[in-house]
C-alpha cells in the first residue's frame, strides 16, 4: 500500500505562495501544477526513489502521497527532505522578525523561500544558473535528471545523488547534459559532498559564522561570490546578497538607480544594508514582485511557457 504522510506546517504556511517563491520550483525534478495546486517530484530515499505529490488540505495540513510504501526510516527521511524543501523549519517567530525588519511583506506573508530536499541539489542548481540564460538552466537540470536521476515506480525522477555524479565522467556530463565548462566542477562538488567535506549540518550550525560559511563556499570549485551568496540563503542564512545581471536590471528599471555596473552594485549593497540579517529576503521579494507584476502570480505560472521566460531580460 503506498504511503501517505500528513505534516502539520507552521500556522501561517501557504503551500502555493511558499513553493512558488523562488525559481528553483520551475526546475526538474519539480513539477508544480497550477490548476491542482500540487507539487510532484521524486525523492531519493534509502530504499530507492519514491515519487511524491504534496498538497495542502483546507485545514492547512500538508499531505504527501507517495507512489510506493515507505519504511519507517524512509518516512523520517522523507519528512526531513520535505521540511527542508518547503522551509517548514522557518517558524512563525522568524517570519515575524523579518516582517518587523521589512514590513512591506507582512500583508502577503512572504518570508519563506523554496529550496531543494538536499543541499547538494541546491548547489548544483546554483552552479547551473551561473553565467547562462534561464532556459539553459532549465535544460541542464532536465538533462541531469533524465540521464543520472533514478525513476520512481510512477516514473517521477529524483535529482541525481552525489554518489552517482561523483562516478560520472566530465565528458559525459558535457555531452549528454550540456553543462559546458561546469562538467568537472560538478563531479568535484559531488565527490566533496560524498566525502563529507561539504556538510550541511556543519554549514547550518549557528556556531559557524556567516563570514566563515561564505568563505568556505567561495573556496569550492565553481563557486564565486554570487553563487556563495545564493547557497547561503538556501542554507537559511540571508545576510548576503547574490547580485548578478538581474540585479543590475532591477536597480535600473525598478529602483531607478543609474551609473556603471560597479557603481550600481555598491548602491544595491547600500540599499539593502538596513535589512541586516534579512538582506537577501528583502532583495528577492522585490525582484519576485517585479516578475509577478509582469506575468501574474507565480502559483499560476505554467512551467513550459511563463516559467521559461520569467527573468527580467524578457520582461523589461
């Protein structure tokens, strides 16, 4: 009998808003259904991949329906992965602290950002989003899942494990997944994750400062300041910005700033400085609100149409 889990989220949790809060919800193996308001994907568990469909019941409880039976250990593993992915560990008190810092988002309730079930998946998604147009990021992640991701009983793919990618040949990644210069870097990141060198528990430990985490991330292959800042927010550390060409467009078209790229980067940093530990949240929700002003609410986006063209380059 396939397993169904019920999960009680924080009292202010809204599945559609909080899943469709960050672009990774549009990347494989995630499948958001705008009509049904459900999230489907494969999860890699101890006993193999399992497909899951997540929805929210009228009382607010989340329901996760799997396409196979899960052992008790796998149920715990699945709960942990879903908790991370949906940011269910961001409690009401943290949301309120953000809204005190930036009251613009209190009415909408925005505070949580969607991420992946594992840090490794988030790192690879970040690497595939650097120095490339969004449609290519979509294509790379689709191919990674098709070529290296295991399929669940219903055919839903899980993201490739670090163990699987650590054994891959860079030339295979380049040829079959079209990851370009990222090929050897992805293999090395997989190997360092497999070895325990990249350890989420350590990077999430409050005893490790944001400066220390940022420095460690920048030491990894293929991770520069932008990627390190983005991975930090995927770790729940929002004190760093992840600024790129999207940020420059935002500065000019939304914030009305002018000047050279270097000048704009400095002005953006100063603009978000007052938000302190919540800098990334304030920045991101400004950017996301701009996208939605052009394409409508993200929870209504069709993955194959609007979802491929939501970046500012296509919306200005």
